[in-house]
C-alpha cells in the first residue's frame, strides 16, 4: 500500500502539467454538463412549449352531445372526451389509495419528480431505451390536462417538459388538489375520462359507491386502457385488478383478509344501456351525419339528439340475430367448417380487430315503412372487433330478395298474378362468351306456371325469362325507382340478384310494398336541440311514389304466399300468423343468405355471410338460416305491440275464379285442384273461359265434379336445340359493370328518383281477352358457365 502511494506521488512530481490538464478538463466537463442541464431546464419551456398552469384552476371540459331513443331513453354520448368532475372529498379513500399505490407510491413524499424512479430509469435506459417511464401523478396530470401542448413521443425531452410543469404545479397546489385534478382527468379507456365517468360506464354507479375490487379495476386501467378494458377483456382485467390489490396489501393499505375477499369478488359490469354500449353501429352512423351537419359544435356544445331508435326492438334483434348465428356455427343446420366467433375471440392476437373477420357475420335493419324511421340497426357481431357497418357500408349480392323488383315491373307493365311464365330449361350465350344456363334451386323445371307461383317458389329460370321479356333496362329503371343506387349492368343475371346492393337500400325498398306504393327513405334523426332546448335541425322524412296502391297490393298478396306456402314457409310453421309478406334470398354457392319481411308498420331485413365471400355451409338457404332470426324478432316485438292490421284491399281490385294451368276463367270441365281464386286490377282480369279442358280440347269429355290431376306442362319431347343467342344492350351511361365483391368502405347516398319507366323497350301489354301466344320450345342442355366475366355469378333462389 505504501509503495503504491509513493508511486503516485512520484508520477505527480514527474508529470505535474499533465495532471493539472486532466483535472481542469474534468472540472470543465462537469461544469459544462451542469450548465447544459440547467440551461435545458431553464429554457425547455421557452416560447410557450409548455402549458401554463394558471389554466388549471379555470379548466372546464367540453360538454358531450347526448343521443336519446324514440321514447326519450338515453343511448350514448358523443364527444372527444366524456368527463364528469367530482370533488376529492366525494372520492372514497379506497379509490384514492388504489391509484396512488399503483401509479405513484411516493406521491406524498416527492415534489413532483420521483428521483428514485428517475435514476433507475436512466441507469436502465441503455438496455431498454426510454420506454421505462418514471412519470409521477403530477407529471401525468400535466400531460393529461394539456395533451395538445405536450408531445406524446417517447423521449427524454418530453419527460423533462413534464417534470418542469410538474414542479410548477407542485409549487402552486397542495397534494389534495393535485390528486383531485388527476382523478378527474385521467384517461380510463372506452371514451371515459375521470373516475366518475369511468365508474358510470363500467359499473353503472357513482364512484362514491365503489368497493375495493371495483376501485382496483379502475386503478388498473391507466397502464394500458385498451389492453385491460373490462368490457372487452374481462379475464385480463381481473388479473390486472388482482395485481393492484396485492400492491395495496404489500404497502399496508388494506388487510390480508380484505385483499382475499376483493380478489374473489366477481367482475360485475353495467348493462349496455347504462354503460353506453347500446347500438354502437347505429350511434356511429348517426355521429357521421351529425358531424357533417355540425362539425366541432357536436363535440363541444352538448347538443341533444333525439333519434328514431327503439331500444326494446334493438335488444330483441340483437338476441335473435346472435342466437341464430351461434346455432349456425354449432352445426344445428348441418356441418359448419369456418372458424366460430368464440374460437376467434379466444385466439385473437392483439387488442384490436383487423376489420375483416373470419367468422360468420350478420346484419339487421328494421324501420317504419310509413316514414322510414330506423328502429334497429346492427352492422356486425362485434363493433369493437370490426367497426365496418355491414347494414350501411357493405355491398352484397341480394339473390332472390331482388326478384320482387322484377315482378313489380311486370305488374306495372300489364301482367297479372295468373300470367303464365315459362320455367323450362334455358341456355343463353353472349357472342364470344361461354354459355350460361340458369338453374332452379331443386334442379327441376315446372313448365308454364303462374306469375304468383314463380315468385313464392322463387323459381330462377322463369324469373330470368320474365326479366328478359320486360327488358333489362326496364328492370334497372324499376330498381332505381325503388332506391337502389349501386351499379346494375344490363345482363340477364340481374333479374335473379347478381348485382350487388347496399342492405339499407334493399331493405328500405320493401317499404314500397308495406306502404302500398310509397317508398320511404331511411332516416335516423328526429331533431337536434341545443342546451336551451332550441331546435337546431329537424330533418324531414322523404317519401316517393313508386307504384299505385293497386299494384302494390297485388305484390303484397303474392309475397304473403312466400311465408304461407313458399320458400319461407318455416315462418308460418313456427307460429307467426300475423299479416306479413317477405322474400328469401340465397346467392351463388350459399355465400349470402337473406330474409326481408314486413307488416303494415314494420320492415325488418336479416343478412348472414362472411366478409371474405365463401360458402356458409352446404345447402345454405335464406329461408332456413336467415328467416328464423326475423321470426324471433317479430314474435318478440308483437308481444308488446298491438297486432298489425292487414292491408286494405283497394276498391278496384276484383276477384275471379280461374284455372291456373291456363290463366283463364274456370269452366265445369276444369279439374278442381287447378281452380283457384285470383286477384286482378280492374281491367286486367281474364274474360274468356278456359279452353284447355273443354270438350273442344278433349272430345268426349263431360263435366264432372272430380277429375284426375292434369300436368301443367309435360316435359317437351327429346331433341336438343341450339342455344338462344343474346346480344346484350350497350351499357348505359352511369351503369358500369358491377365491381368485385367485398367491403366497400363508404356510406351510400340514398337518392330520391322520380318514377320512370323504360320507353325504348317497353313490352306490349297483353290482351287479357285471349291467351298469350304459345311459348316456343326452349329445352337445351345445361352448363355452369356465365354470359360475361363482368357479370357476377347467378344466385340460387331460396
């Protein structure tokens, strides 16, 4: 030891200049560093880069706008920050201790900066960067109260700014006031700021009434509000809650017994109507409309928005829709091969969904046909996972739910329900393209059948022939009158629903039937008031005449048969016997299933499918998969509402007894099982007797009471004829080919078009005093090709 000391002394004596230079350099560097730190501290907030703490005492949050249902019940809040202020004396001690022990256990000992944590973070920063935070409650207050003034990037500069402001806050306010400000400003996720708002959102009660377990649940949120959201991730929230309870026990804030009881306490969250989770797709749709109308005023001035939503109907639709979706996924209707919703949630990575889900999706829309008021809107199964609104934004093939538009065009152009259409094999070919042979769902053909039967049995081939007879442009124009705005290319496949539509437009189109000829445009806002009760906006519902009452009544009567004995007979079989009409729909290979039905005072439409189009299951049918959800909804709704009246028959509707195989008046020679009563608009009823079963048609036949059933049209004799060559009309301006299927991320604009019909291809109104000219033999081989690559595949009928 003595030798080492002597060596150092000798070194100093031998190199005095070097030693002095080193000492001076070290002193200079220390002084330079200290000066840099001081200047940084002094100048970090120059030029108003840091917020002034004087505004803390005057801080008042922006007022949120509130949405109310049609009966005045609260639905949701709209605002940048949802916040309710409470005094520190109103916040229980257990809530204060939970936040202090979790976020800043030395809160009462430091003066704004916890130097113990700061030094530890600096020492660890070479390994972990600056991700290891050392923010105190006071520093978080500075950031949370003035987020627009302080940068959010992870850097030492941000921390220094927070520390500077925190020191000023500590110098001006005592700890009690600082904690009060912090607990009123902290972001606790789900759009809730402050402990009072969060308590109401998550637990449906005031912060004054929280117990230890609930207080710990809130205190667990500031670390990662999205990750530990108790609504979306209850198990994760409970695990984090128990960690907070253990910290409180270790710090002596609670006893061992209290900690054990709190850890065992179940997570009891508020119901959706209290927590603000009601109808999120509807709320977002309304928010977009309000934002376009009011801008920043919506989020700052506390508007009162009265909407058309019916909370009881919304709940009934959510239950029925989800119950049916789970039944489909469980295999109740046959093997289901896709990922289920439950499996997806259990294995999803990350907090946020991708927006395009792999599990079965659904949509539901209900509205009042008299004024278009939207009563129910469901745009998907999980708003947090996917905010894409399939009721409003998606474009989907409607399948046979589009057929009523074709049949409406036929009724408007002189056809009657007994008008015979040809359901025999058909092969079409566009020059330069493969042949297309539309098929019926059962792969059978019925020959000549009445228009009514073609609709309620949802026959594809006869519908294609009817649409071609009317002309594609006539059907397109009719669809525009019904409110369909999406592109519809002029190909025969559009008659059976190959062109994509917005569900909200398709479902609201049925208001023309339910309202006997008057279509109502969907609307969601009754009026908007300011805080003084003054009306700022009161939209007027739009109604458009689409059909005459007589034409609409005929269509309603034919669509009643869909439920009574057609492709949706399961509705009637399940016990729903109220006056109602509707139509099923299933698209090509079962990728979409639909049912849209209505009474005189309510329309509801159901859709199931996958975001990436794929077969839902083998033998998927709208009447089997979609109609039960509609039936469950309507049955529950009409338990609370008066039964809807039937549609009054217009005076100009007449009834005739006819032979369905000929469409002419019955005679004593017609078989009883071919005789039925049919409705006609006065002037279109048949005036000639049936000549198919008289003695001049069958010599020696005598009138009897009962005769054996005569087939309507036997299959044509053998022989294969060449396909019909179809030259497609030129695409009209504005009717470009239908785009590929998938999500279209936009909100449609619903246009109100005046009623119009095609004048260039209007078919001749047939003389009802004699039978139409006989159909030519069109028996041809079937193929599975389509007429044009620009035309989507044809749907299957049911």
